[in-house]
C-alpha cells in the first residue's frame, strides 16, 4: 500500500533536505533525508533513513495550476508562485 502527501507552498518556501533534517531533529522524528538535495530541482527517488534503516521517498514539485482537479476550492491568492510538493511512499 502506498501513501501520497501533497504540500502546497510558495516556491520560495520549498525547503532543501538540510532544512527537513533540522526540522526532523527538532521534532524528534526518526527521519533523515540525504543531505544537500534541492527539492525544487529533484524529481524521483530520494534516499531516506527511517528509524536508522535505509528507505526512501519519491518527491516531485509542480505548479499548483496542474492540481486544480485535486484542490478545486483551494484559495491560492495568498501565495506567490504556489507549488505542490508531492511525497510518495510505499509500493
């Protein structure tokens, strides 16, 4: 079973994996992403350690305009260059 998570952000707020690792550390989350990956430019499999074990997640970034069918009532007026970052786990 797979799981997909969509995160809507302003393009300038899309973090790199160093920022995600710092946040994971602050939250005591057992997730560590491969260092120095720019999620704005990365597409596809991203190595991750989960509870110290090798794992991974697929990541994709697209303009919000490509997701209007998924989020028809989302008000993006407060976003400058809104994008959707997709995280997909599982098989």
